[in-house]
């Protein structure tokens, strides 16, 4: 039976001055390209989003919208600079409830995928790894449109130390303890990463 992957991102409306204004459409398109390549090789990939109500119009066709987020980190405390940042638990809870896929994938919404991304994930699983992170490479900012995606693919890029892409079995997710970790805060990756390592039989950091 073919492996099934469920991949979620959290889109957000931003001003034209934000890097995400350029990055998000490219992320969406490369996810769909990688989904198509995976489908040609017999893998099943479902693309999901979770979002606040005001962000729904940003999401292109081809993505399954999970229920809107109803709270943010602002509901958990008081901050000198209030920012409506979603909790990673709320995002992953919605993905877990929306799918029976074998593996869940979360990436930041500015992470573009190579066409063979899901094939690579499948091969790592075949090698015996059951949870892993895949670190990004940072390319030049010269490219600004979806029409330049082939040129972006050709960039080698520079290694980046942060964790932005997480793959883990759906079956272990109920054992994760994510507390009030929120997107946009430093070290959020460490919290999710620690849960993955603790509940994996064979963890890999790529």
C-alpha cells in the first residue's frame, strides 16, 4: 500500500513589504509541483492549511482548509509587543484531526520545496527513519516570482542552522506535549524537535 503524507502550512496575510508576500505564493506552487511528482510515483500527498478567518482568501485551490484557528499566544499571556501568533499545537491538532495519513509534515510557510521532496521523504522512511527534520538552504533574493521557480531550483544555496521542516508518524502525535509553543518565537523548533526525538525509534536530522 502506498504511503500517504499530510502536509500543513499556516498562511498569513502580510503587507507587500514583507518577505512572505513573495515567498508564500512560491511555497504554495512548489508544494503542488512536488505533490504532482509524488503522485506520478504512486505516493499520496494531501496539502492542508490552517489559518485565521482573515487569511482564508490567500489560500489557492488544491489545498484543504482545516477549521480556522480560534486563539493565539495573546490568549496565553501579556506581551510588551502583542502579536497574533498561532500555537503550533493548534496547527498540528487540526492536521491530526483532518487526516488518517501515515505521516504528518509541517513546514514554515516560507519554505519552498524541491520537486522530489516527497519522494525523498518516502526513501528516508524506507531506510528505517521514522521521524526527521530537513533543514533548508537559503538562496539569493534575486528571484521574486513563480515564473522563476526553475531558476530557484538551480540554486545551490547556503546551509541554514534552523529547523523549518518536520516529518513524523501520525500515530505518535497524541503523545506529544507542545504546551504554548507559538510560531514566530525563538526556539519553537527545539520544543517540537524534542518531542519528535523522544517518541521516535530512529530519528534523523538532515
